[in-house]
């Protein structure tokens, strides 16, 4: 099983991102992420679950240093990296914090064979000391993601692989630089349901054997329950509830999480998909005010809910939420 939570490897503190959208006449600020705070731990999977447009990928992209945060901090091994643009340090950070995308094609070069795709990161991040070790290193990566016979897979082009095999190569590519953190943004949602489990099991194996910290973004609560130690629920740019996966699913506390879980097929029945569906109207992120983003849809809404975002309430050692019902 996963390692004990001790020191976080990565800390996200009060992270926010505003986008400016529209043209000169329709210009508006989209508050894509507000005040996101959570930690990632070695050997531990944290799932980020929420409706489409709730801000999940924006969080991932800020941590991957693809988007500059509007506010807040990202601490990696205790150092703030959110605003550090020093080239050498950025390259090192990017090797230690790798990303796996929904579409594996986006991280593979289609005109080159698998072998070349795996050699590139080894060269760029100087992971290879002697040229003659390259072949064995590439084969070892393919073995780690169970693509055997390795010679055969190394010589294929990405388009000659199935979707699941391509995602395995993308994972091997991420592993090439020995990352401490993997950010996986919907890594199985484009794959057939029948092969999703194999990829999730591979990632679980990497978590357990190599102590990698995962941030796993998904719409699928069943897979979050299966793979993640902890779940964070996002709604309209805010993380509204977080905690140990099983407890959160068995006993959701935030009214939005309750609604979300009541709308999905029973995630208790194994790894069937249980996709998060949009239930009711999602507020426009350009209009989200100061209060609780769920106020317009909440059956328990109070005056104060519309005035300020509720603070974080610790419900137990492993659970927290942001809702005035639990203040
Ligand atoms: N580059 C951008 N410019 C302007 N707005 C953006 C940009 N990227 C994201 N947004 C907006 O930010 C909000 C959050 O988007 P994001 O992609 O993070 O959501 P998501 O939770 O990943 O959704 P999905 O589940 O569909 O992938 C959305 O309203 C989106 O339109
Ligand atoms: S803070 Fe208020 S509006 Fe928001 S979920 Fe809680 S009770 Fe409902
Ligand atoms: Mg997304």
C-alpha cells in the first residue's frame, strides 16, 4: 500500500488564476481557480474531481509551470517555484514534475519511432552517461510499462500502437527522467473502458513501487475511488471538499459533493465508470462573486453564503470542507 503521509513533496497554497476573455467590447475576467490549497505526498494519489470547466486542468497547468498563477504559491520540496523563471531550475523542476495528458499523441512525436521518443528526454535531461547505455535504458523503460517484447515496441511508430499502448509509452516517457511527481490530466478518459483499468493499475504500481506522488484529474468518481488515496472536489474554480477517498464517497458533507454523488451511478460497484455530470446550471466564472459559488443552487443557502466564501472547516483528521453548515 502507499507510503505514509509525512512531509509533502509539493504544496499548493491559496493558488488562483484569472483569465481575461472576450474582445475589447466583451472583455471579462474569468476566475478559473480561486484559493486552491492542498498537498501532494510521495507514494500518494490525490484525485481532483469536478464538472467540466471547474478549473481542474488550470490547476494542473499552473503546477506544471505552463500557466503563470495570478496569486498564491507552489512549493516544491519547500521552495516556491511559482515565480521562479531561472532556466536551469525550471528545467530541473520540469523533469521532476512530469505531466501525462488525456491524449498521449500530444506528448509523442508521431514521425519518430517509440525508441526515439524515449531517447529524447534521456538526452535533454542528461539521464544517460554513456551512449552505449541508451538502448538498454529505453528497453528498461518499456519493460517498466509492460510493453514487451521490448525490441518490437521500440521500433514501432506511435500510430501503430493501440490507445492503451500509446498511453503506456507516454508514461514511460514521463518515467525516463525519474520524476517525483506525476500530474495526470484525465489519462484514461480517451481510452476504451476495457483498458482503463490496466493503465490505472500501472500508475498504482508506480505509486507503490517508486513512491511517486500523483495528482489525478478525472470526471470519473469510480476511478478516483479505486486509484486515489484522497479526493478533492472542485466546483466553479473552488475546491469545496477534500478527504480520504472512501470516507468522502461514503459520507459526502458539502451540499455540492452530495449532489454530485447522488447524480452518478453507484461508484461502489467496482470500476464501472461513474462520470460526473453537470447537475443544474453551472455559474459563469466571469460572474462568480465573493460568496460561495454553490449559493445559487444550494437548498441550505443562508444570507452569509452570498457575502463571503466560507472558510475551511476541518471535519476530522482526514476530512475538510468549505461550507457555512459546518462552521
Ligand atoms: N487559456 C484560457 N483562456 C481563457 N479562459 C480559459 C483558458 N483556459 C481555461 N479557461 C477557462 O477556465 C475555466 C476552467 O477551465 P479548465 O480547463 O481548467 O476546466 P476543467 O475542469 O479542466 O474542465 P474539463 O473537465 O472540461 O477539462 C473554464 O471556464 C475555461 O473556459
Ligand atoms: S456555504 Fe451556504 S450556499 Fe455554500 S454550500 Fe454551504 S450552505 Fe450551501
Ligand atoms: Mg480539463
